C-alpha cells in the first residue's frame, strides 16, 4: 500500500522544543495548585505536606524558560554564524509580554 504524498508532510527541523511547552504548562499548574492550597487550607488538608512541595514548579518554570530564551544565542554561537540581533530579539520579547 503506497502512501499518499498529499497526506504525509515531510519532516522539517523545528526551532522550538514542543515538549518544553508541556513542561512549562505543568510547572505553571503546579504553582497555581500550590497557591490555591496555601490560601485556602494552609496545607492542613489531607495530603497538604505533598501539595506543599508543588512550589518547585516555580524553579522548573524558570529553568525551562531560561533555556528556551537562551537557545537562539547558544545556537548562533555553536554555528559560528552571525550573532543574534539583540534589538530585534528584545523588541519581539517586549511585544510578546507587554500585552499581558
């Protein structure tokens, strides 16, 4: 059985790590649950000691975000290519963060 070329897309290299989006989402959810438990029960609910460890989501989020933000700079350095346009990079970051 032959594959239909219109259905199968060729694999292309990605400049993103889609798995990290999931890790960052889980880390953000950990922080939300931590704060919800903290402000409602002060960890005195059953399982509070386990839920109290969810503050590690902050560190997970910061480490994965730092990795993703530094990635273009590291890639330019490893390729010995042109350095990243810092002004354009900062403009894109501000345009992405400012509306929130």
